[in-house]
């Protein structure tokens, strides 16, 4: 076994609150003198960061297959260069997104066959296919869009955030499908930040 139940992934649609909950969880682990590796997909390695720039650029036209392959390359490097080493050292690995995003965005959102994504990912990640703790923050699409608009970020440049609510509803459905298939803890992104932070800590302690 590579890990001692310390590989945690936090997932959800853009605007669900992953970044906030990840930060609070990491603060909690640090206050308990734990060493934490803080990562996010796509990115985290030199190759991953280069590919991230391509992925985020909506002017670079790609098919869903190419999108998935780009994410999968990032994922392979992150697993091999970072995650496996960190877990072997006994550190926590807290990751913002993993292949669940590919199922939700490229599969449910963009129409790529979900079994293709899952089979390819199993080959790529092997023992790291399933995290020890998987958390999905669920949020209605309308509320997610309101939050994203408030952040006043440049929505036009981002490949996925510039897609509309119909796309995001499919993505949300994808996450709910994943919750039915795998052992994933679903939390309600409409609850307060503090409540969800406590729920995540309780779940990890269990
Ligand atoms: P990013 O700015 O990292 O979004 P966030 O901070 O909300 O995680 O952009 C990554 C985008 O890529 C995001 O819209 C989700 C999308 N994505 C996929 O479509 N498939 C994937 O496999 C992954 C990891 C991300």
C-alpha cells in the first residue's frame, strides 16, 4: 500500500467552493503538525503547468478526446512525480480535482464515452486510481454562476467557465452519477463554509 488513507481529493463544479474547503482542511492538518502536499489538476508539474496554459485557452480549438488526453497527461505526471512520492513519505496529499472532473466535464459535459475515460484512467493511475477520501461539493448551477460572476474574473479566456448553464448542468449530473458509482462523500455547497469544513474534518477523522 502506498498510502495510509492520506490521499484526499476535493471535487465539484467551478464555483462550488473547492479552493476554500481545501485551504481550511490544510490549515486544520497543519495545526495538527501534519505535512501536507497541496496540489491541483491540471498542473503541479512543469509539463502539467504548460499543458494547463493550453487547456485554459479557449482560442485553441480541440476535440473532447484531445481535452481528455491533455488532462490525462497532466494526471500521469502528477501521480508519478508527486503523489506517489508524497504518500510514500507518509505525507497528506490534498488535491483539487482528479479524473472525476474528466468524467463530469469531458464525459457528461462534452459527450465522450465515460467507460473510455474510466478505462484509460485506470491504466494511467493504477493503484492511485481511487483516492482514500473523495469529496464532491454539490451546488446548483445557478448559484455557482452567481458566485463566479461575483469573482469578476475574465470568463472569456477560460475554456470551460465560458460554457453556459446547460453544459454545467450536465457536469453536475456527472458528479452525481459518480457519487452513485463510487464511495464518495457528497456535501452541500449551499451550507456555510464553517459547517462544511467541520463535516469534512469529521469525515476524515472517521
Ligand atoms: P481551473 O482554473 O483549475 O478551475 P478550478 O480552479 O475551478 O478548479 O480550471 C480547470 C478547468 O478545467 C475547470 O473548468 C475544470 C476543467 N477540467 C476538466 O474539464 N477536466 C478535467 O479532467 C479537469 C482536471 C479539469
